[in-house]
């Protein structure tokens, strides 16, 4: 059968631009989750929300106050109270299409969150969202990594699946994940058992190293990572009159920052460490009582990352003890390395090669980190086949105020790969 994929494209563009105008940070995606839930329900999916698909005990990096503000904003924007009550303070959605016929369970993952970046708003810059009127309306927040397009493509896929349900078998899960930025969201969904019954699993990302007209199949790569915050608490004193009575949280944090960068390398794989933020002190003549650090480690292997995180905890503890201050270390995010199977790679290659006019290539070193890897590892652990691919766009770099994906041409190829995967794996003739 030949599909007219073109008829789904305008809807995906409209959805992407709607979400782009109202970007929501991790664990506050209440409007986006509600939009997803309403669309999935209209397409005949069984819909699960919030705590049904997120284990609160495994949640990382969630600010309860920000979540409350997100609920209030969503309510003011007209999100039905029934949906907010069902979410119960937690974002995230899973839609299930049960064909009623025996077959595999196939899952696709789509992330939804934005970044704390101020988007370019001046049309004179040539930034397309500003030129065409769909730039972010939330100050200091922006979809600068393409997750708006991931959600839009996921909903486009949902529409196609609904239209072609009679041609399919098995069960298809569409996972709309909160809080990928900072690698904070997937672990809680994994802990809720969302992919424990999944035979085939696929994730995707727009851009990264893939340019327009290219589909890149990720054979391996991505760095395992652990994100963590540290809060040091010292003892105040007058810095001139009684300096000996004070214990400086600032000095503990400064020493920790320096010593974190001095952690030795390991034979278990390449490593990274970063102290991205350090705030400390109360005033010029007061021994600093409070210091806050935001840090991360990464490793080319799971073992290398664990080595770095263990050593980082030791460094922080030592810096606190040296200055005689208290400390609290909080894990705020986590991801692992990419796990794929030959069967998943073959399935992606077949699906991508059927897309007209694209170049398909394997890549073996994906940069950065991606918490979709936690879903993939869990699926592989119980014998399933996980895969991950990139669909191209032209950009100057992710996480920039001028990031854009050229949605009129770059949504369709990714959508077609997902549709082809669904048809090839869950098609009644497959």
C-alpha cells in the first residue's frame, strides 16, 4: 500500500508551532501533556498520565514549587481540571493502541521539555519563529533542542496508527516523556514499568549530527552521565572581628570545584567532569554560610561514569570535612550508554531506506548524553530490541537562542521512518 504521508505534515507543523510558542521546562509540561492526552484520546488510544506512568520515588531534579506554578499556568490556559487531577502533579503520558490481534509490543519515545533559554524575538535576525510569529511567548524559556518537533511527530504517528489500525497487529505504545534535559525524566518512567512488556523500542532526535536529507542510525555511543547538586552549609562569623569562629561554605565549594577537575582518568573509558554553577556567600565581611554547586560527570562506558561519580562524592565529602562544614549531595539526573541490537539496527535501516530522497548512514559516536538510553537498556535486559536514530535539520547548534528545525521539510522524514517501523514490525502482513 502507498500512503500519502503529505496529508499528516500540516498537522505536525501546526502542532510543533503551537508547542513552540508555549515551551515548558522539565517536570512542568502540564499544557503539553494535556494536549498529548487529548489528541491520543481522540485517536482511540488508551491514555495513562502522571503517576500512572511516573514513579515519584524515582523522580530526579523536580522542583515542587515550579511544578505547582506549572499546574496553575496550565489551569489558567484552559487545561481541563479532570486532566490535571489525573496527572496529580506529575507530567508524562503513555498512549496504548491495542489492535486486538496477537503480535509484538512496539514502543516509541518522544520527549516534551524545553530549555531555560531566551529565544531571539526580533524578526530582523531572520530567526524563522520570530519572522512567522510562533516564537516563545514565555520569557526565558525556549524549545532550543527540538523536543517540540519530537512531540509533534509522535502525535502525527498516533494519527497514522489510528487511521491504519485495521492493518496492524499487537500493541503499540507511544511514550511522551517529561524532563529529558538534564537526563531527569526517563528513569522514573522506567521505574514505573512502562517498557517492561516491550519487544521493540525506538527513540529518535532531530538534528544533532544529522543534516537535512540525512537519517543517521546510532549503532552505539552517547556518554553515560550523572548530574548532581551540592549544598554546603557553614558557620557564620564576623570576617574581621572573629574569623576563627566561622566555617566557610564558599571555600569548601571552591576547593571541591578545583579538586573535581583533578580526578584521575580511568582505563575504563574516556571521562568528563564539569562544575557548571557555583553560588556562595552572603556579604563582604561575613564568613560564607551557604554555597550551591551544580555539577556533572560523564563516561564513555557505564563503568567509567560510575568511577567518576564515586570519586566526585569522595571529593565533595573531603572538601566539606577540610573546612568543617556540612554538605548535602543530591543526584538530579542520570543516563547510560547506548544499547542497540542487530535486529533493531536492521529494522531501522529498512525503514529509513524506504524514505525517498534521504541518505542513510550508521554512526558510531553520538555526542552528549541522552536519557532515552535508560529505556533502551531496560528493554534489552529482558530480551527486547531497542534502537535510536537521528533525522536531520540544518542548525548552528542545539541549546542556542536561534535554534530552529525548518519544520516544513524536516518533520516528514522522521515521521516516515517511524511509520515504516510500525508497519514493518506490527503490520498484519509483516
